[in-house]
C-alpha cells in the first residue's frame, strides 16, 4: 500500500485503524520509507507519487487526493472516496490587486497543478501562461512571478497570511482509495475484504 506523506497520513492511519488495520508504526519519527504492519508492506511517499506507484504495480493499493488523481491522470481503479484530507483546489490572487478577467491582459498563473489549471482556463475561455512550481506557491504573486495561483486551500489561513484572497474553487478534494488494475484481478478477494471493512467504518 502506498500512503502519502503529510497531513493526510494521520487521517489515513486513523481510518485504517477503525477498520481493524493498525498501521500506526508509519507515524514513527524515522526516515524509513517502507514499513510492515497489519499484513501490509507500506510505502510512505510524496502525495504526487502515490498514483504512479499504484499504476505501475509497485503498490497494489494507495490513498491519493482527487487533486493528485486529476493532475497525474493515472490509469487506476478508484473504488472508494474515503472522505479524508478534505480541502479544495482554488484560484487566489493578491487582495490588493484583483484581476479583471474581462480585460485583455497577459495573465500568469503559478501552480503545481498544470493540467488541472489548463483545463479550468479552457473551460472559462481564458488565456494565461501557466508557470509550474513545486512548493511555496503563495510566494509567486508576492514577488511578481505570477498574477494568480492555483493551490490547495483548507482553512484559507495561508492565503490570508500572505495577503491573498480566494477567487474561485476549481475542485472539491477528498482522498480516494486507489487500486492497481492487475492487482484487482490477481488479489481480488483480499482487496474486496479491505474495501468491505473500510465501507463499514465510513
């Protein structure tokens, strides 16, 4: 099972615990990336990499946010919305410099979600240059790299701390259980049991 590092990991461990799988060992303060617990071999990886590990069969199962699944476009089965990691992918801009979308200006948007942002721009009929960043997206408008950003928003606290305001939510996000398509055939009974236990506690 591939699990994402970061804030979703705590929620995933709690949910799997309620389903009878104690994998709390993955929360240990260690640099280890592979754990054995509750009959699983667990890989703890960057959130964006979870679908890749599952799609290519390095993991049978994984937990990934809808934001990552939409961006990575991995060919995986998504049988269950786990309802954890709840947030939204949103457009934000400096509160003091709002953008008029009707004005014919050259917009620049910084994000790590290039595919999702490009699709949103097409749906809106907007033209913009999309600048790919990996982290600290909120910095881009502050230093003039971009006019807007597209990033995950939970409470909005980070936006406010950086004098940014949310313009529009693009995508409501929760984490999904994802399954490798070959594993579904080869280990169907075991995977069905895990799905059944998770459905009971959701």
